[in-house]
C-alpha cells in the first residue's frame, strides 16, 4: 500500500510573529522600546538612553539570531534573542516560558503539609532551600518555634546542599568553557555530597525533608562519619580545581573582564547572590538578616572587585570553603533533643504509635488528608540560596491551604541582568556569561 501526500504550496512562506516578546532590530525599534530595554530598569532618562543608542548606532546591517532554547548550553530551556553586528552583541532579550509548571498555583491547592513536596521541585539543584523558605514562612504564620536541634539540622543540610550546588556550577561552568575535565571532577565530588543527603533524606534531590515544624526525620546513625568523609576529601580536590583553572591562562582570558556589571545596576535590577557580591557589594542574608542560627557561627562573606565572570566563578569556589567551615561548626554544636515540634496540631504521631493506638491512627489520617489550619495573615521570609535571595510569600485565609503563594526566585530575577552583561561582548562569550549567572530554569518557569 502506498500513501500519497499533497505537495507543499508554492510561493513565499508567511513570516510568523511572536508579538511583544519578539526582538526587533535597532533600526526599526521605537524609542519607547529602547527606553524599556536600557533605561526603565536602570532608571536612566530618555535623553540618556537616546544618547547611548546613538553612540552604538551600527554602521552596517545587523543580524537577529536565536541562542537556545536548549540544554545544556543555555542551562535549561532559556532562549536569548540577540542582535549582532558582526560578532558583537548589541542587544539581548531573554525569552522564558517554555517550561511553565504553575507550581505557585498548584501550591494553593495543596495543604501546608504537602507544600514542601511541591516547592522542592522548583530549584532542583538546591531543593532544600525552597523547602526551608516555605517552612519558615508557614512557621511565622503559625507563630511557632522549632526545637533547637531541628534548627541546626536545617543549617547542616542547607549548607551541604550549597556545597553540592556550587560543585554542580564548577562542573557545568568548566564544560561550558571547554574544560571538560572539570565536568568529571565536579560531578565526582557532587556525588559524594548527594550520597550524604540521600543517607539522611532517602533521596538525592527533591527531598521533602524540611517541613513546617522541623524536619521529616532525625539524623541517622553514623551521620557524622558521612560528613567528615566529605570534609576530609574536599580541600585537596578544591586545590586541584585551583591548579586546573586559576593557573590556566586560557581560563582567565575567557573570564576576566567578560560580562561586567556594576553594583548600581545590580541593585536597580534586584540582582542578588554571587552576582551582586562580585561587584564588591558586601551583602549576604545569612549575616545581614540572620535566620536559623547563622548568628551563632563564624564565616566570611566573599566579595569580588570587578563584577565579571571570573569574580562570579571565584566567589562560588570560595563559598564552598565557607560552607565547609559552617558545617564543621554544626558538627561541634549540634544539640540533642527533638527534631520536630511536639504539637499535635502540626506534627503527625510517631510511626510506631499508629500500630498501637486508634487515636494515633485517626490523628495520622486526618493530618495527612485534611492538613492543619493556619491563622489568617500574610508573611514573607527570605533566605540566602546559592543563587541569591530566595523568598516565600504566603497569604492565609485561616484554612489548611495557602490562599495565595508566591516565590521570589533568584534565578528569575538574575536573568534580567543578561542584557546588561552581554551588551558589547562577543557572541562567543555568551555561554560563559549565561553560565556565570548560574540560572535554574525550573525555578524561573515555576
């Protein structure tokens, strides 16, 4: 049996338009569009934008190209529309939305007990941080304090997660720039970190471990050995990174002076984390707005000087050392006691009690099917994730589900910096700049 197909229509193919999100060439772009791109966010006047645009007016024809969306070079389904003059980037427009998962809307249909299962999937490179931000916000609405042991377990686990996230950055940043061996080394060390997280939570990622009222389970027997194994192994390996990368002239030439941004631009854009600190702006929520017990541990906030790709890489490498310092202090100061609050309204009964008591079985059934009610009100709590300020805003109407929930995702905000980082650079440096922002597109398109 044969099948016939109609021949395609002859003649010119109609050009499709993507509407407002499409990037038009500088020649036809309106003044309002250029003001929106360059001036509105950075609070420039219309005349200043016009002057800057005239200075860069291309002498010859420019070209619009798409970079992405594809993994891994754009670190997820991120698309950049670039206007090029030769190999120089004149303008850049990030386009997102290919991954929309509606997690915030989903979170409004889940109980507060189910919430961490949802938010942990946003930033899948550092899932414990979104769980922590959500849990701290719910606890503020409930006006409860978790036991001291739970506080220190949360600190230990999130700093271990920060190490694994920065190791992933080391691996992928190296791969993006052609240092293939870094992908192998960074992945190798990250595996050791994930192995410890799995020993504690049962999962390598998307843990659902930090919950309102404490943590899901106490630290297992032998957990100190797992931490010490990692702490003893990492310093030598990080020294290898320093030799492999910092002492490599090609690596430095590919990163130094590339993708520069100022502190003023970062503050105008709302950019936080290593990108802001790379400009020399000394800001870290763990020290400046302490949460958990960060005011009881000693660590340094690492800052850069030039706001370029090299500073952003070097800061993350140094932050691994600082997180190791915090983890050592968690080992020394870990208190004994409960790992979650003993409040029947919030906490399910111990698993062993379910087989012995009908009341415990009913309590377990009701808290996991109906959840617990949270008083009316609203709260916002921000923490320092590996990518910057991660905030959770919840409005409660007195029921067992959030009336409104919003996550202030650092990757989403930091992507705004790409047009400023890439402006005037070479298209060959585009992937290096994207990598230095370290975006997680699951959190951008949450």
